[in-house]
C-alpha cells in the first residue's frame, strides 16, 4: 500500500484508512511481514516483486514451505517456492510483475491438484487462485487463531472446488481482512476485530460500481422447541444479516417462555448468545439481548 523506504520497510496501514472516501474499491489482505513494526513500519517477507522490480529475494530464513503467488505479464498466475532455486531476478526476466508472499503460506493447488498439508491449525484464511480460463479467485475466511476457522488443507479444498488450477495461501489470522465498498466484509479476528489490523500491503480491486456488501439472512442455531413464526428471513426463527456497514438481527420465534425467567435460545454452536428475559407483567413483550 505504501512505498518502501531505504531500509525496504513499508508503512503499515488499516484498510479503512487506506481506502479513504472512495466507495468504489475492494481491498484484501496480502503479504505477511518479517520484522516487528518500528515507527509504524515493517519489512515484507518472502519473494517480493513490485511493478516488475525486485524488492526482496528469497532469504535463508524463509520457511521451506514458503511460496509466493506470482502475477505474470501475460495474465497467468504462477507459484514460486522458496526452495525451487529460482531467484527474483529470474522471475522478473520471465515476466513477473508482482508477487504476494506469506511466511507460512504454501501452495494449496498446483496443476489442478490439491497439495496435501498435514497442519491442523485453525485460523482465518486468505488465498489467491486462478482457473484455467484465467479468471481469478480470492478466498477470505473468518476465524480466530487456534479456535475456529479453517486449516490450510480445507482452504485448498475450497479453492479446488472453485476450479482453481493454481492457488497460494496469503497472510492469515488477524491480518485476513476484506474491505468491500464502505465496510469490512471480513473483519480482522483475534484482538483487532473492532479496530482493524494495520498491514503492509493489500490487493486492490478497482470497479466503477460496487454494490453494498450483503450476506443475506444467516440463521442462528437455536434450541429444540423454538420454531419460526413465519417464512420471513429465510424461514429462520433467529437470523442476522450484514448490509454494507449495518448489522441487523431479527427474531420471529414461537416458543413457550415462562414468566420471570431468562432463557438462552441459541445453542453452543452459535457465535451470538441470545438471551430472552420475560416478566410476569400483563401485556409486556419479552426483552431480548444479544451478546457476541
């Protein structure tokens, strides 16, 4: 997102700060970095080619599994591997325009085949891939590091299901974010959920028109006995939806609540705890509170 300084360090920025007042952009997290931020700057990691110029070559400190997504001048996406013996200069000579690299970001799919990965760690994930017709596929999955999300193998399966012939993992965890139009479609996880995490680079998509991000109605898992009162919000008793920067929660439930009690109607699988508090006062509707 920024220009590297003399020490090849780049200013870290949050996606919502970078996008400014423009509503016609989509930004996705991209590279990882190797050094702790100093004065708001950090060095990128892995193979780094920017606008056809070498920014950083592979280093001995790069992981054996480290790979980089390489965008070629002819429109093809390729994968460079840290231990394949090809230097950044060689990639540029072959027509490389830019790269995206993440320390623990291996190749997920190659020649249409899933690359097996035994790592079972769950996290938010990001990836870039390309189909045989050269269309590009971006993957961003929400998650919390070590708690829920997806493994690298699961990410690879998704990219293969999307018909990618090549796919490479990008920076994951709390850095995995998507800014869509005027809101986060995929917010930072871990400790940066409300503020966003500053990152050194992003993939930017410019479009004349960007429709508001809309998840549609997402049903919440509920306890047995709670039924939907109508076919609204997709026939779910409790559902939520993100539309642009707004979140909406709707309850249309039929259930025999007891007076003067508190009832949690969502299950453990739900990320939102919905508590219904009832009183014995005639004519008073139940009060509902949601805790994420």
